[in-house]
């Protein structure tokens, strides 16, 4: 059975005692878990359909044509209309729709009216629609899932590159360190936004292209930090003792230096996640991010700016951004205080 070290348990208990950081972490985890299963709560497909004694579960299954339920078309069933049909027939058939019966790509237009439509409890548009009739809440939730997934993958890529190169620079030093210092100085002077604009003019950037471009520039900061921490650690007595016992470079780096600098890696992680969310939102707002009609907070912000009278668009996405960034920031401050108590202030 694997048990955490006593020092790790002590730090986790300290983190739990920092109420603001701990409850922010709980809220953030709930948001992530709910977004992972957002199809159950926000979807144009029914959760359960009972038709002629058979049960169907369309949410995570294949497309079910309307003819399966006695309708006169072969494309995907409109479950909202099917629900009204079942209610009118009253023959024992029924279906259960999600709380928000719309998907983030669906246009819900109304006769003789033009979107955006304000919030409506009757139509189940709890935060209204955007300027083409798509549900705001659906696009916020699915956009959050894309943004948080993008930020976590970007964090993994940046840390994999930055920690590896930074540790090597600090440990080996000499010409190897001088060479990568010059590389980092040149790399950091490349204008990131211009690169995005040039690439966007050539190809339409998708999730993977944006991820690779941002990872191309995002590893520099953690590399400098790990270089400095490794320089300090490699001169400590326990490293000299391990080296005198014949330990190789790989063992010293992976078994001793990195575990003893893990507090720095962990404390930077939440702030890197919030930076990834802000960066993706900013690029989407400027029109250089994910292609339409991908759910995007930046695209919603742009719509809110263009349609100032539709207050529900901008206010919804700003509230979502504020809540997300506050929870991530407070979580980061709590982790920083718990894993490195000599830094900054003590939260009560």
C-alpha cells in the first residue's frame, strides 16, 4: 500500500486549514467535474426515452433518426418536439430532457423576432441567447471545459519542457548553461501575438495548433525558475553526499533534486492554469483563437462588446471569468502557503 510521506500529509493538512484556498479548490473541482459530464445537464438530446416499451439513452449513444420514434424523417430526432408529441398523445411513452435542453451549437430562433433573446425561464434559456440564437449557458459550460482542458494540457507541456531544460541547465552548468541562456533570451524576444497573426493568416488555427504555438513560448518562465532552484540544490550537503556514494546524474536529478523542488513546481501550477485560460480567451476575443462555432468565452465577450444592449451576454461571461479566475487564484495562494510557508503572508 502506497502511503504519502509525513511531510506531505502535514502540508495537505495545512492547505485544508487555509479555508479560502481549500474551499476555492473544492468549488473549482466541482466546476471541472460538472463540465466533464455537461452532456447530462446541457444537451439537446434526451436523457431517457421510453417508446413502445423500449428504453433509449441518446446522450452518449449514436444518432437516433426520427423514424425510430414514428416520425417521418431520417435525420436526428428533435427531442423537444418529440416530448410535446408524447404529452399530446398520452399513450405511456415519455422522455426526460436535461435541465437545459439545448446544445452549444444549436440555433433556437423565434417567429418574427431576431436574436439575441433575453433570459427566459419558460424557454429554458436561463442566461439568454447570443446573436445567432445559441444558448449562453450551454456555450459557457462547454467553453469552460475546452478552456480548462486546454490550460491543463498546456501546463503539462510547458512543465515537461521547462523542468527538464531548467534542471539540466542548473545541474550541468558551464557551456551547456550558457548556450541555453542565449537560446532563452532569443526565444523570449519573439513576439508571440505576431506569430499567432501570421499563422492565422495562413491556416485556420484549431485546438492542437494553438496548443503547440502557446507551448512553443510558454515554457520559458518555469525554465528560469527551475534553473535557479537546481543551482541552489546541487550545492547542498545531501547532493554532495549522494554524489560521493557514486549516484549517477539521472538518479540525482530525478530522485533528489526534482522532489526537493516540487514545492516550487506545485505552487506555480494554478497560476499557470489561470494564465492559460486568460490567454485562450484573449485570442478568441481578438479573433485569432479557436475557429467558429467552437464554444468560446472570448467569442462571447466579442459578441457582448458588439451588442451592448444585450447585457446578459457580456455579464454572463464576465461573471464566469471572475468566478473561475478567483477560485484558481485563491487555490494557488493556498497551495503556495501550504507548500512553502516561508513565502508571503499567512492566511487565517
